[in-house]
């Protein structure tokens, strides 16, 4: 016998099984079961306080919902597809438990404000966890940076050696990127911290409900100001997916470099065995699978963002069933970004840095060419001219296998008589790094300052 639909009054025929299955969301929205019960508890407490429901009716409902919450925690609840979604499943279970009085719970409320409330609660609960996970990664980066302020490595542009930099400086760039992620997720809280409950289907309700009270009970800052907006808005979810996507961009860029850098050609770092895998055929292999996987997982998060943007685009106000498609991408993003952050943090914490190999890569690579051009400029040679002179020296050097530091002083003096012995000091990669002391530059003092400021940020919250 098919279950009679809660909204079945105006229908003459039973629904098709396939249609039930197709329209149902219980397979995934059961992840919001606790949020749904929490939302209902706040709603019924308000119905009691405003005397819309009698105390005895409300108390029965409250007791039933609390039992359901406990059962959910202990062993889960038996949901079914005939009851379509989490809201009607919970109500059906409540009815089984306390009888027809359960039907009074839905007074002054609709599934439209109910689902929006659940979804807000779901994201609101996860935001602090995500922020915390990003901060752990930031701490790992800062700690590694502290050990590597004076570790010299090639800085790249176009993946070509550009200028030597401090590895600590490089790591602190990622700290900054993740700090912006933190700030974006912090801001995400603002638009998530609104209660749609009591907007009802779309237009509010004739019952004298107290929306501020339910907002307070649920820990929301305030109710949505407009009932149409309350049930139609999914910006908070779009912002969440957009922030998650940008976070995945950052993680995947870091992964890309990790993957390159632990290759034989670079050899700058070695990943811990715990974060690497072997090959089933090639015994010598140690693969950076985890970094590749995080890099790869960007795709699904971006897909969820594009998916929801596309679903929401052009939707008329207010609720449309299209919006049932809003949840799975968000759930998946949560399940993707949290472990990605944790694995990345573990990878950074356990990485072995091959400082010699990094430093060695800045020798014989002409990445001190800018130093020489700058040096000439300080001796009065216009920078453009200096650039050209050094460019020619590099070309000669490349052909003859001679570094800039191998050029004898007499030869330098032919270029400009003011060039002195101190030019050789300037050409050393470590000196080049140390001297880039402009604000935010790679100079050691600047990197120390960045680390100090970062620690302050991390300790402040
Ligand atoms: N399962 C629905 C969703 O996820 C709940 C809201 C349904 N509202 C309605 N009027 N059909 O969007």
C-alpha cells in the first residue's frame, strides 16, 4: 500500500513510483536531519510562547522531537522515499511517535522556509570548522617558513628561473592566500547568519509568530527582512561554493609545485612516506598521490559552483523545485575541502626540505642578472642601458659556460670603470635575497616580519 502523501488532499490519483523516486531528496537531504529537528524545535517553542499552540500540544511535540534527535544520534532514523524529503520524513516519524498532534507542528510554516532554515544551519555549522582547518594549514606553513627564512631557492616566472628568493618567503605567500580564504569564509557567515524561518511559503503568515524568537533560538543574528527573499535566496550557498572553489585553486597551485618539486629533476623536497604511494609495477616509485588528488578534486568543487549558479540563474521568485538541486554540491564541497585541508597540513608538517638542492639551483642559472643590472644602475648607468649590457654578458656567458661572477674585474671595468670588487658580493644569490629588503620583499628581515605578523594573526583567534 503506498503511503498517503502529506499534500495529497487535492489529488485523485496515486503518484507514479518513478516520479516519487525522481522527486525525492531524502537520499541526500537526510544529512540535514539534525538541522531539521533543531529548526522544528525552535518553531514549536515559539508556537507555544506565542500561544498559537497550547502548552500541552507543544510539549508533546517537543518531547517527540527530542526523542527523535536522540534516536538519530544513537542509531539513525528509518527514512523512506515515499515521504520524499527530510522534512516530511521527520514529520511522519513524529506522527508515528505522538499521533495526530504532530500535524500541528507545521502551523505557520512551510517546507520552503523549513528547507532554507535547515540549509542555513548546515552551512553555518560547518563554516567555523573549515576556517579552523585553514588556520591549521596556515600554522604549518608558518612553522616551515620559520625554519627556512634563509633557505635560498629560485623564484620563477613563466616557470623559468627569475630571481633567487627565500623559501620562507614563498611559503608566506601561501599563508596570505589562505588568509584571504579565511576572510572570505568569515564574510560568508554574515549572509548565512539570517533566519528564513517564518517566511512560510513565500508571503509570511497570518499567525502571530515571533520570527526574532526563532532566530534567537537557532543562534541566527536576525530574521530575513523580506519573506520572498528568505525562501528564494541561495546566495549564502553560492558564496560558500565560490569560496570553496577559490580555496581549491590555492590548494591545487600548492599541490602542483609540490608535485614538481619532489620530482627527480627538481629534488627540492621529499614528501613523507605517509603521504606518498608506490607503484604496483615500478618498485622504485614514490608518487605524490595525495597532492595530485587534492589538485584533481578542484574540478568537482568548481562543478558544484557552476551547477548551482546555473540552477539559480533565471529562477523566478520564490521557491521552485529546481532549488532542491542546491544541496548535494554543497555537501560534496564540505566533504572535499575539509579532508583536502587536513591532508595538505599533514603533508606540509612532514615534508623534508633539501636546502642544498634548492640553493644549488640558484647557481649557474643567471638569476643574479638583475643584481648586476641594479648594481650598474647605482653606478649611474641608466637602467635600460644596464639591462642591455647584462643581457649581452649573459648571452656570452651562456655560450662560453661562464657565470657572471666569473667575469674578471678588469673586464667589468671596461664596461664601467666604477665597477668594484664589491660586485662579486652582490652577485651571490644569498646576498641578492638578503638585499631585497623593500616592504613585502624576500629580504630575510622582511620575511621575519611577515612571519611575526602572521603569528599575531593566528594567535588572535
Ligand atoms: N525537498 C525540498 C527541497 O530540497 C524541500 C522544499 C520543498 N518545497 C516544496 N514546496 N516542494 O528543496
